[in-house]
């Protein structure tokens, strides 16, 4: 038996304190806010890529500038990952969600009307930092407001994140052809603008409730900052699992079509089909993986299986066995690691603050590793003159990712245990 950390509440599997009620009962603003937040976490990235040629021409952005622009999402998301838990500790998750959508709307709506590249880059960072904060705040909000429906709402949030990445890429060119690239880039920013309303409402409501609760109890929850998180095997395992998944997936997003053409020798059209299969899998996996993780008593095997999917696919690509699309499919199953990590933010924490802390800690490290993934592949390709060495390097990442999976998913351990290092375990 594990003694709860100071300030902890019931563990995720404990339903005694979470009676089931109507989804909208007393939390309509949160439901709408989470839907809009989830949909609005990727459009500044995926909505720009199809229009990059037009943007470069209009703002006279060179190769170096384009490379820097490509690195901004992971750098901004990583910095925001470390910042978001601090904001939540000081202002609460509702205020942090409101700040996230305000920044996302401001940056996304203003950057298309900028006349020079520097201003465009600056407002891109504003939008991306807002979205990075939103990445972190989603799971803690689910934990706070939906203790009776955690599996469902985490699944919804993960699915909306993937849909919010796919839909802007699909609509970018048609909207640009009809109204210009500026209108296309700004269009999805309206979503974040609308999201300000439910989060402003919920912030007012939550502050009234918090004032009443503080007056009644006279106490505050135990602090869980980075000093405590660095003592937690769960936090380090989650960060390692998420970071290696990010390294691999961002590498494949950058290099998979190219290596299929150059290493496998297939046409660009066939490589595009295989790549679309790889990227599409994130949608069904976002639906299935969180629900499965919540039903399993021990999700360790699921985490290890997702860790192995990418490397197995890479070995198939190296050996060129069968159709390339089969191995792209197998490697694409690793995309479920993102959804699993988001689910584990709540499954391995007891409190909203714990969820916020581990989410920020993992995502801050995650996106920095995501920046390294494409760079590692490009450097190893340049050094070796082929794609075998980069692929074998990515195969080797199974080892640290599997170690992270075991530290993250082992039952009976929670990140709040770091608040009580002497806690006894059975």
C-alpha cells in the first residue's frame, strides 16, 4: 500500500470521490473551451506549410530564414512546456488556458498582415507559445473538471489535437486560392479568438469557487515544482518516453518521403502515399490509445509496443522487404505514443497540480528532442552518404524509449510521491 503524498487526492483509479454526472452539468464552458483549445493547437504550423512558397516570396525570406522558421514550433513548444506549469501554479489552469488562446489568436491574426519577415517571425512565436501552453494545460483541466470521465475527455482532447493538425493543412490552399494567403493564414486564428469567451467565463466562475473553498478550508495544496519533479522516476520516464517518440516522429515527418525515394527507389507518388499512411495513423490512434490505457491495469506492455513500432518499421525499410507502404504503416503506429503520454499525465498523478507539472516537464523536454530528430538524420546522411546509418540510429532509440515506458507506466507509482521521498510501498 502506498501512502498518499501531502495534499494528494484520490488516485486515478479510485472512483469513490468522482460520482458520475451529466457531461454538461456545471461545466458547459469547460467542454466548449476544451474543444476549441484542442482544435487550436497546431494550425499555426500545419496551416503555414502548404503556403510557405507564397509567404517566402511575399516577405523575401531566404533559405536560412526558412530553416529557422521550421525550427520555431519545437523550440517555442519546448519553452512553453516549461513555462506553463509555473503559470498554472501562480494563476490556475483556467487563467493559463485563457492566456494560451489569447496569445494564439493574437499571433495568428496579426502575423499575416506584417510587412516584413522579422515581425512575421515575432508574431509566429507569440502564436506558437500560446499553443505550447495550451498543449500542457489540457490534461490538468480534464483532471480537474472531469474526474468521472477522464478516459473519454483525454481521448477527445487528443483526437481534437490531431484533427486540428490535419484540417488546416487541407484547407490552406483552397482558402488561399479564394481569398489570398493572408486570409488563409488568419482564418484558423478566429477559432482561438472565439475560445477566449468560454475560458473568460470559466475563469470568473473558478475564482469565485476558489475564494469560497480557501475561506472554508484555510489551506492550499502542496507545491509540486521542478525541484520535486526531478526526483520522480515517473516524471523522468514520461519525459524520456515522450522525448524519444518526438525525436523519431519529427525525423520521419522531415525525411520519410525523401528516404523512400532515395533508399527504396520508389516514385514520388508512391512515397507520398506511404507518407500519407504514416501521418494519417495519428487520428485513429488518438481515439483508441487513451481509452485502452485507461482500461489496462498495467499499460507497460502498450507503451513498450509503441516504442518498438517505429524501430520495427525502420528495419523493414532498411531491408526493403515487401511494399514500402507496409513498413510506413508499422512505423506510423509509433504515433500513438503521443496520445498515450497525454493519458499518462493523468493516470500517473493524483492532483491537478501533478498533472500540470508532469505535462510541462515532459513536453518541455519532448519538443527540444523533436528539434534534434531531423537534424540527426540529416547529419548522419551527410556523413555516410546513405539512409542506412540514420535509420539504424533511429532503431537504437527503442532502448531509451522502452526504459522510459517502464518507468512511466509501472502501476502503483505517482508523480506526487516526489513530495514524500520516504513513502513506503508494498
